[in-house]
C-alpha cells in the first residue's frame, strides 16, 4: 500500500516541488497550503486531495487536524513545511502570538499533538523543515514571543532552533511508539519565500537577484522527498537534522535534553494544552 503523505506549505516553493515529485513516485499526497488558489492548482496538477489552512490562525490548524483524521485512515508521513519570515514590525496573530513563532513552531507543535494517535497508529515519520539560520539563534525561553527585542531574522532563527529542539524531544517521547521525528535544511532556495519580509531579505527574494540564489525549489525539495520516501533507521537517523540527505551539525544547545524538555513545557503552557506524548 502506498504511503499517505501530508505536506503543509505545499502551495508553492519546495512544498509544491516535493508534492509533485512524491505524487509522480506513486504516493498518496495530501496538499495543504495557505493560498486557496495556489493550493487547488497544485492539487489539481497532481490529482491530489487538498486542504487550505493558514497557520497564523490556530483554529485553522484545529480544523485541518479534524479534516485529516476524517479522510486519512493512515498518515505515514507528516511533513511540517509551512513557514515564513515576518516583517520589520513585530506582528501579533489573532491568537496572541508573535507571527513567526506561531507559523513556524507553535502551529506544527499543535498539529503534531492533535494528530498524535493517528501518527502513532501509522508508525509515522514527522518531518520538520528547519534552517541553517538556527545557528544565529539566541533562543530565550523567557521571551519566546520576542516582546523585549524583535528582528525578523532573530524571530526566524529562534523559530527554526525551536523546531529542531522539538524534533529531538518528539523523538525521545514518541520514538517508542513507532513515531520518527527528523528535521532538515533545504538550502538557500530560489522561491517566493520571504516575500512578506522586510529589507534586504525581502529584496533579494523578490528581485531578479533571486535567480542568483544557489538552490532551485526542486533541489531544495530533494531531502524532503528523500525523508518522506525513506525508512527511518536505515536511510536516515531518527531525531536528527539533515542537509543534502546527510546528518549535519547543529548548535550545541539543540542537543541539550534539559532545554528541549523545558521548551516543550513552555510550549504546552503557551498553547494551553497537555501534549499527547
């Protein structure tokens, strides 16, 4: 039986490229994106099911989880790929959270929680799109929302460090239930990513200079596809971080189990939940 692969952030960029490749390889792909028009276009192109969800609204995440549980008796792979870099001014969502933190970290955490039983039953692989930007993180558990000091790249790098810590802790908590967590860096990808960001970041990604960026969307999607199609423990190490299909180094604090546990507890408090694992 072909794997069922749920892929968020699949309306554009590496998500769309991965969806197309996975569908062509014969997998059942469920496309999730923020833009209705783009999401439906990708889904139609590859004859896939689709759902529209904006991770800046946690009710969309809850509705998405309900919909996935209805249509997916199995979820063999959940690829949490949706992400953004926000603008120069700190933006707070309707849920009361800093936008970058919510989209890149809180929403995937919540989705993993809401799908926990189905993921365990399916012995699923949970893939998180992280970034080398985590190397510049100054993650402060006392100010995850960046209320004291905010910059677009600071919030982005912290969110990507948080998702790496979450990957390690999810593997520790759910690994004995057959769930595998893994993260990867797609590269500096030539896509529409960061079009809502501010300053040099946005300018590079939205100007003709984006064609000088070293990685195409298809190339950036390669490790994502490799992980989705692969076998944990055989093709890649569970709980780790990969670049170009190979395990890569992280900042030392990513391997700190005490920090990962503390972040998990802080996230539960932030979301007002007790996580399933």
